C-alpha cells in the first residue's frame, strides 16, 4: 500500500514560487522579443542576410514555443493550486471527526475527576489571556501540562516579580 503525504502550505508556497518564476521568464521573453526577432544583417552581402534571417526565424520560433510554455505553466499552476486545495479540504474533513471523537473520549475519562477534584485526569490546561497576568489552567493529574500564564508583556522586557511573582518566565 502506498501513502501520499502532502503539506498544503508547502504546495501554496510552491504555487507562489512558480508565479514568480513565470513572471520573471515572461518579462525576460518580452524584453528579448524585439531585439532577437528583427536581426539586422551585419553587412550588405548575401551570407550576412541569410544568417540574420536564420537568427530571426529561430527567435520567432522561440517566441512561439515560449507562448506554448506559458500556457502550459498557467495550466500547471492551476492544477497545483486545485490539488493543494483538495488536500487541504481532505485534511479538514478528516481532522474534524477525529477531534470530536478524541474530545468525547477525554470528556468521558475526565468527567468524574473534574467533578470531584476540579481538575482533569488527563490533558493540558488552558493558557492564561496574554498580557493580563492571568494564571494558566491546571493540567491533568496523571498526564498533561498546566497552561502558561502571567504573560504580562508582548515585547521582551525584564521580569517584574511584583506583578507576577509565581512566574518562571524571564521576559
């Protein structure tokens, strides 16, 4: 059995990168179109005229192939975008039922302990509101971490023990 692992955010980044590449290649092709498709003969002889015509023909063929490549690129980016959206939708559709089942099982396990002791048996505590100094919620008795709390500042500053004396955070 084969498995496919796709990170939709990486697909979106690839689409963005491809759009940048397409823009650069289109700009380069447009800049080169004039000087390369109309090549002047180096001299007034037949050989120079034939070489100039040959280079002009090659440049026109390049422009035609470049236009076909641009169409292919556009279709490829559209397909990649659609695939990324499909994978993201599948992840959302598959994650939601599993999270609901997980939460229902945890609620059933934690209900008696929560009712008797006011703390869950298993699980992490809720985080305190950022910037308020509010304490985080208690973690599970057997397994889990307490929520982080006492985050008084949003920018790095020295810790003020008078405002959050129980904090172990060095802000």
